[in-house]
C-alpha cells in the first residue's frame, strides 16, 4: 500500500517500496556544506532509530498501518513545503533559509522509512510463519 498517496512519485517505487533515501540524501544535494539543521536531524535519526525500530517491531499490524499513514501525511506536508520553496526560487535544500525544512524532511523521511520497513518485515514474518526456525 502506498501510504504517500495516489499520484505521489517521489517516495515509492512501482512495487510500493520506499525509495526516498536516507538522512542527508535530499534530492539534488551532494552533502557538502550541510546546514546545521540537517546535521542535527541526521544525529537525531541515528540516535532515535533503534528506539523507533524496536517500538515498531512490537506493534500490531493495525498500529503499524496507522504509524505509516501518520508519518506519510507528515512527509507529504513537509514535501509540499519544499516544493513551494522551490516554486518560490529557493532551489537548494542547503540554502540556509531552507535548512530547518530540509532537516525536518530528513527526519520524517527516516521515520517513514522505519515504519514502512517494519510493516514489510511484519508482513513477511506473518506470511512465513515459523519457517525461519526450521532452516
């Protein structure tokens, strides 16, 4: 299920896999001269990810779906802010005027990827039963 919504082509592959990248890989940014909000977001992602992934792994399928939908809604919102900034002529996510928005994009991207991956893993585990322990 594409939790990013119909017609959104920036974050999901045709097979429904998340392809939005990792923190610090905003489209069109090479990582050189990363503004401080993006560095902070990257540090938060590294520190928060283990806690987030562990909590997601304990959730029911319905709770994981709710997490994916909530995180996708926030992702779409922040993405729209970046698109508006681009339309206003602020082309680079490394522009200091966009640093906080770009940092938020990195952070919510990580949260969305964590939730989508947890949901995929839960679906795989539900489909395989206990076959892993037999191998």
